[in-house]
C-alpha cells in the first residue's frame, strides 16, 4: 500500500512544470500592483482569474469592503482598494481548507523598482517575485497537481487572493473570516521566513492608530492663554503611550502632524503610531488602557480627541491543532527530501487573521527568497516547483484525513 501511495504521489508531482510557473511569475511581476495602484490591480486580477480558471469551481472577483483613513488635516476619508479574487471548489465537501495569497506589493506605480533581473542562474530579482507572486504560482500549481489525485477529490477548498495585504487587509479581513469559517486548516503563501525555507511559527500581532487632537487656536504672543495647544497634548500622549511598553508589547510613535505658523497656538494635531503585542492579553490590555489615557489627555489639556484604527492583526499563538499542521508539513517535506523547520517571528500577515478564527494555519508556504519590501527582493527559482510539490502533498494528505 505504501509503495502504491508513493507511486501515486510521484505521478502527481511530475505534473508540476517549473518552466510554466516561472513564465507566469515573470508575467505577473511585470504588472505593477502597489496597493494603491487600482489599474494595475485590476489587470492583475484579470490575469489571475484566467489562470485559476484552469481549476474546477467558480472564480469570482469580489468588491473590497469600505475602508477609511485619517488625512493630515485630521479628517476621515474613504480609501479605495482593488478587487479580491475568490475561487470556490467543491463547496459541499465535508472536508474543506483555505489557501490564501495577495496580489498587491509595496512598490507604487511610480516606484523606480519595476524591472526583473537575473542575479544568477537560480536567482531572480524583481518586485513581488517572492512577496508574493511566486507564492500565487505555488498555490495554483499545487492545486493543479493535487486535482489529479484520487484522494483530493473528496476535499473542498477556497482560494483567496486579496488586494490589500500589504496595508493590513482592512478591505478583506471580513472576507478572510467568512472564508475561514468551518475550515479544517489553512495554508498561506507568504515567502519562507528564511531563504533556507524555514517557516514562520508563532507570530506577534500589530495595530495601527491615528489619534486626532483638536484644540483651540490663539495668538502665541497676545493671548496664548486662550489657546489649547493640540501639539503639546499630542506630545504628552506620545510620552504616555511609550511608557506603556512592557515585555509583551512595543509601541512605536511614527508620525506627528499639526500646527502652522510659529505665532499661532496649533489647534490640530494627528499622531500615528503602531503597536506590536506578543500576546492577546497584551493587545487587549493596551486597548483598554488607551481609552483611559485619551480621556485623561482630554481633561488635562482641555482638547477633544478622535481615535481611529486599532489592532489589525491579532497575535498568532500555535496551539496543538496548529502544531499538527506544522508536523504534517514537516512530514511531507521529509518525503520530498526537504528539511522543514520553523521559528517564531515578529512579522504579521493574513495568517494572524485566520488563526484568530480558530483555524490552524501555516502561513509561509510560499517560495524561498529574501530582501522583501526592498529593491533587492529576490526569488530562488527552483523553490517554485519545490514548494508546489510540498503543498500538493500536504493537500492530498489532508484530503486523506490527516487533519480530521
């Protein structure tokens, strides 16, 4: 029986074509898909819809959820986003999984980093090659291979390729939660944590806040006592939130905007900051404490405060069920001669959101590469087929009941 299973796996994996995968990655990376480049995202979504139509099931382009942001004037405005791609295969199956990736990159339409360059025979430099258009190719070709397995026919799955992961998935987080509901497991295709293929294990969380402070203007020489200095209030807030750091929480005040002429008491300020909680308790504790701090700032400085944002990705601990999925990935790697290891990381991704839904997830199933979010970003090209084979085996093992 074991020999028969090994033969079936070999036959399935022979269908993975590295040359086709590379051509797709090169074509997709030639499309600029910075998160704010709606035209580029539209072109990319169309190309992906065509590619994923090779799988059974229905491909749908889903409108983004409304998202607002705070301008430098302290006013809230709607921030547009691109469509998300969803593929649903065998939705009535008893066993179902979720696979996710993102089509957006951190490189805007006017960024000078637009071209792909071969560093050597195995290494391609280019925008999005690792993060994560290479990962999208891995999803597609792993599923195409798995579909040839008899076991896989009993497994249903959804695929989500969102358009806003790089800015926190605010326009897709509800869709992520909807698709995660009821799934046995999830695989997310961020590049490996290290170029050797190491997976990200437990992750901390992240939150982004914009705090608008409204004071009262006055002449800085004639009647400063009549003013209420919004910048001073915001500066006080910076010191207070920074003092809230502890072993399981860091706070990064990132930008303070406000004021005008030197002879005017500023009546407006916007403070933007990021938090990185390591545990759900640290996340919830900060949020509760911030409410009290903001109320005290209002009272002490006689200003009004508007709070926008919050935690976008909760911390992702690894429980026993999630560890089973990691162990399954490791076992499949061993079958392929790939040594799989993992380590905890401070980075975040859609895997955080999926884990928060109670679904076990391994979120670095994408390609090997590195230097992401920089002009040095690179893809180790042989890892396209390597990781597609790994995922195909994991998917068929789940189909056979390994995560029941």
